[in-house]
C-alpha cells in the first residue's frame, strides 16, 4: 500500500518535494526561508477556502493516525508498557500521543499562545531552523491556542497546523482548556473568524453584541459599563450560533459541545450574577445539539438569507477548528532509552492511578485539561485557583504520587505544562527520587507571562545523563520584541 502523504499541494508549494526527502535536496540556506514562508508568512493571509482546507486536512490526518493507533496505547498502565513498531515515529490513541525519541534529541515546547502569533512564531522559527539543519529536534505545543488576547488566533492555528502537516512525526499539540469542547466560541475565536472572512456579518454581530451588553448593564444596574464587558464575547458567539442554526448548520454533538461546561464558563465570566439575559443565551447555546424545529424553520424564512448564509459559513469554519483542537491528545509522552518527557496542558485526570486512567477516563476528560498545581504553604487551596469553577487541584506531593504510578523507575523525567502562565521549574517528590515539573507560557501579553514570556528547550541528552540536576537540561528562551522582526 502506498504511503499516505501528510502534506497537500493546496497549502505547500507543489514544486517542493516531500518533507522527508527535501532535506537531502536543498541546503539549509534554501530550506529555512522556504519553510518559514510556507509555515509562518502564509499564516493569516490565506483565503477562507485555503484556511478551511488546511484545517480539514489536519482533522483527516489526525483521525487517520488515531485509527491506525486505536487500541495500541489505551491499555497501557505505565509508560514502560507503551510500544511502537520499529518503523513508527509517533502513535496516537485517544487522548494519548507516544513518540519514541533519541537520547540526544531536543524538544522545543511552547504553551498558552492565546492568539499571540508573534510570540509563538519565535518558537516555531527556532524549530524550523534547527530541523532544516538536520538536528534531532521535536516541537510540542501544550495547549491554549484560542481564547485570544489579540486577534491573531487564526494565523496561530494555521501556523501550528502547517507545521504539523510538514513535520507530522516531530510535532505534537495538546488541547488546552481554552480550546475544549466549544469554549472558544465564547472567548473570541468565532469573532476573529468573522472579522477576517465576513466583515459585514462581523459588524452585524458586533452591533448585536453591543446591544446585549447595554441590556445586561441595565438589567444589573451597573454603574461601571466595564463590568459588563465579558458579556460582549458571549453575546457575539451566541448570536452567531443562533443565526447559523437557523441557516441549517449541522447540530453539534453533546461530546463536541459541552453545554453544562459552557454554562459554568458564562457564570464564571460574569461573576455568577442572576440574569434573564444570560439564561436566554445559555438556553440558546443548548439548542446547538438539537435539530431545527418546524416553527424555527418558519422563523428562518423571515431572516435575511445572505446573513444566514454567511453565519452558517463562519460557524461551520469555527466548528471545524474546534474539532481539530479537540482531536488533539491531552497527554504526549516522549520516551528516549534513558529518560521520559511528558507534556500536557495542566496536569492529569483527578484520581488516576494508571496511564490509561490519567489520559482516558471519560468522567474527568474535561478536568484533565483544567487541573492545576497549587502550594498549600502559600495559602492556596483546591478550588480557589480556578476562575471558572472549583476544579481539582494538586499540590507537589500529590502530583508526584500520580507520576510515580506511571513513570519509568529510576530514570530522570520531566513534566512540562502550561495553563498557569509562568516560566520556572519545580521538583516533584517520588519514592525513588524526584521528577522535574516545567511550567511554560510563550505569550508576552500582560494577562499572560508578560516580560517573562519564553519558550522552553529540553535537552534530552543532558536529562538522560543527569539524575541529580535535571534543571541543567532545561533552557528558557525569553521572547523579546526584537525577535519578532
């Protein structure tokens, strides 16, 4: 059977050879600018059809890989039980990705871009340069592409998708809580898609959202209009969803679109105030998993048909992007002969004792991307650390206990996470020693890591060679404005 190509001429220069042979045919001086152009410079400048096609290709490719890996990893109790065929460089199964790597490999990790394409590009460009020179280098993005602080989620998503298409065996992406099961509809992604690809619809939705903000401020008798600001993104996404549904957009499934979680998100974003306006929005969002009723079909006939057509088009693009993000694993395991690196957005499923439970338990699947490490000696308590609800949190001792159940014995290990918007290392106690936890955030936005923004380089060779000073294997590469040029 011929090998299925991971790339498509629709998004890459059709004159370029396949990535696996390209390095043999071109010098680094030729490869680097060409890859930079294809992966970074095109991002944010594609047509709607090109951007949509790129996401469709990524979804299909991920699903193919999962189908090939189904049942291969999901019974593993520990990392030692993970297996791959000699020819396989990467296996996907459910919420788990497994990559057998070399002892002398380097992993570049970036997390929590939150739409900050400029900062993410610095990390991606470093990977491109090193990979084009033939180095054994891998790239991992540990979650939160969307819920943007800037209107650059689309190019960030395109860049990661293009990078993964060009280097399918070396690039892994984990889903983040901001990307999970419909969340990004209410956190700015849908707004950006409309703004880029349907400006007239965007203005209509913007006006409708502004009106809802004013209605909410009046309902709540708010003296400061800024207190009603979170309602704008909620109202924008809800109105887009309503129009798209009237236009006949395919209903989401309860698995893809978590109504209960979105209701909790809205409650958290608005301080838990009782509101008829918000209740109506939640009720409307709940209908996204239901077929259109007869009386709603009549209502649709009375609407502007061009507006409905555009709304469906934009909403279905968002649905596609949401599905691409939610097909990504929750946990990636990089395993060399003498060390292990685990990458996830924010920890593990609560109460998991085996690798399968940590990555797969359907009852805690959402929480797997929400858990957070806390420090009781600093007065932090479980539930107090989460803005959008009381989710399970771990202290270092409990996180160490979970790792101890799944890690290879007496080998150095690193757990790299995002979610908390910091950049530092911390040791986690194990019965036979310690694991190193690395916290990472690439976004320099003031809401995120600010001046401490960085990507991380993990030198697996240094990690494998040192059981006492794993910090020597970690290098934080600070993001600075001049590096954007």
